[in-house]
């Protein structure tokens, strides 16, 4: 089976990759069913972009975007809600979501009291300004300590399912992202289940653009890079990847296999014999 895949479904006009594609409710629900068919384990429904520079969305608008989609998909698959707002998380849970993906690390008490899973993600600053001047002493140690402290606090608050996520691209330069990805085994060794979301992010466009001299490549040209990073993560024991391209991520998870792909990556019997 391998690592789990969390499919990304942004019901927003402005998300950096799928913005505007699923703002229409029917289109969002159809995409959700497509991701189910592609093998997603969880669908992460968001009603507010948190891309660099994004402004906050009013809670009522976010609820109106997210709730009907959660309601339609929750009978068919596990749904998580990607939000920073208690009001939105509560409404999504009432509609069937069983996980809170909280980039602001403020909703642990709520997740505990409603008995749902909780994701602790690291972010330096706020989306509106986080990419202006990200700065760390030792990025890996600082992000890992942040994740573990918040995960402990969430557990102390009563959460029984807590994930940690280094927050690729959230107040981080390309060098910071690469340092974190290079040390995922330290996150895995913490004992908390690790989620990584690098899908189609800008640093991939920078790395690809640099190598062929054409500048930063756009989100739709970052699919293979996303699968590469997801595979890397799974091979280092990451237990869930957040992905726009669900089919590709599911295939990667199947190839890497059950044991987190501890090297060497497993081979099917017929290939290894
Ligand atoms: N990345 C994004 C949003 N939510 N949650 C977790 N746990 N980890 C991530 O890396 C993460 C996240 C940003 O990606 P996306 O949802 O595609 O874009 P946008 O914020 O523009 O809607």
C-alpha cells in the first residue's frame, strides 16, 4: 500500500496551482470523485489560498465554499479541511470532515474537543509577507522543534491523531526547503507521523528553470518534480504526501511500498528473482 496520498482540492479563485478550476461547486465535487478513483486516501478541501502574498478570506465566504464540497465527498472518502479558522473547521467537521489541516497551529483544542485528526504545520510569519525575508539559524532544528512542541501540546490537549509537516514554502527559501527535504529522516525519527506538501511549489519551478536557463517554470510543468520529491519523502519514511497530481503520487506510493521504502526500494518478486 505504501504512504498515504492527500489530494488537494482548492475551492478558491486564486490558489497558486488550481485556483479558479474548482470554485464552481459541481466542478470541485467532480474533481473530488476523480481523485477518489485515482486512489487518494484523504481529500484536503480548502477555501482560502495561503500562497505567498495571499490575503485572508472572510470566514463566512470560506464556509460557503468548503461545506457543500465536504458534505458531498465525506460519505465516500476521508476529508480534511485546510483552514486557519475555528468557524470553518467546525462547520466542515459538522459536514463530515475528520481532520483539521491547520497551517496556523491554533486549532488543536478544537480538533481535540471534536475528536478529529490534526496536522501541525510549520510556518514562519503569515502568508501575506512570509516570503519577504525568511530567516533561520538552523532551519531543520528550528522547524523540527516547532513541530514536536506543537504536536506534544496537541496531544496534551487531547488529540489522538497528530501529524507533523515541515511546511515547505511557508516562510522558506529554496535553500531552506532543500535543507528540510534533505533531513526528513530527522522528522520521521521524532516518532510523529510526517506529512509533506511540496506539490507544484515554486522552489521546484526555480530548480527546473535554473537547469535549462529559461527562468522559473510554471505550476503545470512541476508535476514530475513533485513526484520526485514525494517519492524521496516516502523513501525516507514520510507517511503522507499532499498532492495535486493524485494519480502520479499514488503510483509513486505503490512503487515505494509498505515499509516507507527503506532502501533498497522493494522490488516485486518477479523482478527481484
Ligand atoms: N501547502 C499549501 C496549503 N496547505 N497544508 C499542509 N499541511 N502542508 C502544505 O505544504 C500545504 C498546506 C499550499 O498549497 P495549495 O493548497 O496548493 O495552494 P494555495 O495555498 O494557494 O491554495
